[in-house]
C-alpha cells in the first residue's frame, strides 16, 4: 500500500468517519427516541465493517419507527449477506411497504420467495 493511501487518504477517511460517528452518538444522546441517528450510525458502522453493531442499531431504528423503510431495507441487506432468507424477505417487504423497494427487487430477482 502506498504512503499516500495509507498515511494520508485512509487517515483522513478514518478521521472523518470518526467525526460522523461522534455526531450521530451526540444526536442519539439528545434525541434517544428518534430513529434517524440510529440508522445513520448503523450505516457508518456498516462501512467500518462493524456489522453486529449496525444490526443492533437498525433493529432499534425500526423499533422506534416501524415505518422507517430505509432502515428495513438496510436490515434486509444485512440479512441477505447472512443468508437469513426469512428475515431478509420480512424486512424487504416492510421496506417496500414504506417506500424503499430496493431489497425486495433484489430478492425477487435472485431468490425464491419466503412464505
């Protein structure tokens, strides 16, 4: 790995990601009943390869707001990657019901529907 990539670019990206994570944590502290910062923090954790943390945050987001289509879609993506078809289909359908049909379209194209 080159010096520029390792020492400059990755450092800057890690610093920015940490800043964004801190912002979302502060938002959660201010508004613990708001589903959005849980979702945003989960997306940052997904990028940082912290899938278990992301999963928990997304589940909290949909507990707080069952109609949060983007959070259901992100859950479906995680469950697809884990080969948990039943959970993937469940969240993909909920996501589509609430305005985000991306995961459902993916599942319909490549998987046999769960009943």
